[in-house]
């Protein structure tokens, strides 16, 4: 990629990490935006390569180990050439944001963050709370449990049904534990920023990419957007993103009824095509998932045995700070976006909580009491509420992004490919390099 690297005069290294099923080219527009703002003698760019394609199936921790190794290798190469990196920034897109958070913990554990100043940690559309759809009852068991099996280890971790290192807790919960190396490392960064799509993200919805317990954007007819000055129509004001529009209860006009009817008719061919092709696509997706899961398990065996080019004993120290101190993509997205969302309400039947322990039941009971009729609390898992609370304590600069031109805002937010359809994402990248990135 022509925008990567830098001169020996650059003292700031910025690492870009792509997402699930991704490759380094997905980060090209981000790299280009940074390079146009900061020349090679100011900023050295590294786009992580070792997790390309189906390698992202192998789990967040293995991805994090690979990225950590790449960063250490790049620092050593620069040092051997006579350069000196004194500042470090990391940008993660989608799953890459979680991989980056894991890598930060390893950099903390290995003392790398003692040698450089952690400056910017930024994520674009990263599912910090996992991709579990807020559902209750049998819908939850079908989608959030069975659906998780289609993406190998990464899928189990994203759907928070894994058991990380026999702790009895999912990896994402460990990543957000205030006593872990991951939070200790993340806490060191001078600035933590996230960009979150509020609509049209078929891969990772607002609540998880924005670290939120509610979603005011499920019915956009009930809200008025308040935009950030200079970035109108794309980026919302983080301090006051929306205003609630009170319904006047007026009867619908004939024009409104006709417009809705025509819109539904225009959708008919699409719905017919989906009815025909989705079963075919799902079958192909599931078959591919079985193949990729098998291949991933083989790579994991090689990785764990030290035969994949990484000496894993260097990255498997204790994960707790106190211990260290003492020692087929489109089909998946369509299926994911088709799931509705459930909410916690004070009047809920608590029968669905019968399989939870006492602490988890108390968390849900507390969140039910906080739920507001206007923007009710989503039916997240107890550990997701805990993760949201702990991550918010770090302090994030959160920017809601409203992309309208395409129904694939997950790709558009970073201009994942060079197409005019993703032009709204250029506004997001302009804001990132001009207003958020500290050099």
C-alpha cells in the first residue's frame, strides 16, 4: 500500500487493524486520509497484515498476538535503521477494534507502552459489547447461540458464549475487566475515540459500536438529528445527538398512505428475490462456515504449538494487572440485520432470567428500573451491561454517524472500497484526521 511506512524522522507510529473477513486494502482510505494530513517525516503508518481473510476466524486473542508481534517487529526495524518511535496510536475497524484492544493488553504486559507514549486509540464500527442481538426467549437461543457457531472461535467470542482460558467468563468481559492488562493498557492512551453508525449497519449495530444500553435510532421518525457544525448531515453532535419528536396524533394523509404503499410495492421484487436466493445463500454460507471452521481449527493447532511463526509463550503471561505486578460475508450481515431487538421493561415477566445466577439477576433488575419508556433499555446480557459500565469509565469521545446513501454503512464509514456510494465516509475520515487525531 503506497500510503504506509514513513521516514526515519517520524517519531509517531500509527497502526491500522482491519476487521472480520478483511484485508489491509480495507484500510486504504484511512491510511490515505492520515497521509494527506501528516507527511512521512511526521507519521509512520503500519497496516497489520497477518490477520487477512479467514485468519480472522481464529479468535480475538490470536489476532491480538499477531498484531502485537507486527508492532514489535516494526518498532525493531525502525530502530535498527536509526529511527526512534516515541509515540504510538492504534486504529481498529470492526472486529479489528477488539483485536487492537487485545493487542494493547499484550503491549502493556510486555512493557512496550513504557517505551512509547500511547496517544490515540480509535475504533470505527467496532462491536465492543459483542454482536449478540438483544433478544429474549427462544429467539435468543436460536440466533445468539446457534448463530454463534458459524464463525469458529471468533463467532463464539463475538456472541459472548466462549469460556476464555477456563475463567468461566467470555473474552469480551475479560477485555473490559478494570483489573486486566487490557483495560490498564487502554487507560494509558491520551485519547480514546469511537465512531458508530446509527443506522444501516448490518454487521454491528449502534448499541455495541457506541457502547450504549439504549438505541434511540430504531425509529428515526420519532427523532430530530442535531449535527456537528461543519460536518452536517453525517456526524451528529456527541453532546446532543438527537431531540425527541412528540407525536401529535394527527391522522395520516392520503398522500402519506400512497407514498408508503408505493414504497412497499417497490420493495416487492427485492423481497421476492430474497425469498428465492437467501435459502441458497444461507446453505452456501453454512457450508463455507464448516469449511472455514475446520481450517481455522487447524491453524489454531499450529498457532498453539508454536509452528505458525509466533512463540506464544511470550504472549501468554497472566492477564490480571495485579498478577503481572507480582509476576461469506453478505449473507451473514443480512441474517444479522434481520433480527429485531427486545427491551427490558419494569413490567417484564422475569421467567427468562431463571437460568441466571443471583448477581446476574440483580444486574438485570437494576437495569429494568433504569429503563425509560421513551428510550427503553435493550435486553442485553448481564455481562454486556457490566462491560458498558466499565468501558465508559475510561472516557470515550463518541461520534454517532448517520450514513444514508447506502444500506451498508458498515463499509461506508471507512470508505472500505473506492466507490462514490461510500462518499459520506470521507466526511467521517476528514473529521477523524482534522479534529480527533493527535499528532
